[in-house]
């Protein structure tokens, strides 16, 4: 009986981590922009921003710290294949987030992450702490995954 109760409890926990809590779809006009930025930095590696669509991956060549101006160039199919699953890790709870700054991005010279999602022309943007300090815990896995994908692209 105890084993059955334990099994039911574990099943309930796993069910609460529902697939619908994560993942976005990118239709033809949709995109996910993600990247990192460092304020106390010199050179073009201070800002690395990428745009992921359903079929392509692009890199911003302007490196604008304000994240207001972009000029995207297409990257290789190989790079796209390495990062296309990032959308599967996007926490849907972020879409309901009232704050646009999460944690303290780049406050301790550790950098920040920039995320922008456009769905059917509705654009939402967030800046978050690259090291998760002060960011909501539901973002931790996504922050790790974004950092991982940026490293893969820049490798």
C-alpha cells in the first residue's frame, strides 16, 4: 500500500510538471530573440544577440547594448540545428510576467540576458540576470539553456 501511495505521489508531481508549462511554437512570422550583454566591456563580444525563426537562425551584427537596433544576418544550417529546440524550454509563465526586468541583469558586471518573443505581431521583451540572482526560480532552467545555446553558437 505504501508503494502504491508513493507511486501516486510521484505521478502527481510529474504531472504537475506538465509539458504545456514549457514550449512555444514559431509560425512563419514569429520569432524568438535571445542573447547576452555586458556593460563593462569593450569590443563586439559585449553584445551577442540571435534571432530564431521556425526555419532559420540569425545573428545581430550591430551589437547595440540598448537592444533597440538590430541588423540580422543568417547563420549556418548547422548552427540552427544546434539551437532550434530552445523554444521547447521557454517557460510559458514568462508570457504572463508583469516585470520586464528580472533579477539584476549586468549589475555585478556578470552580464545579462535579453529575450524577445513575437507571436502574431505581439512582441514581449525581458532582460534577466545571466547568473539567476534574483530571477524567479521558474526561469532557472531556461536561463541555463539560453546560456548553453549562446555558447554553442559562439563555439
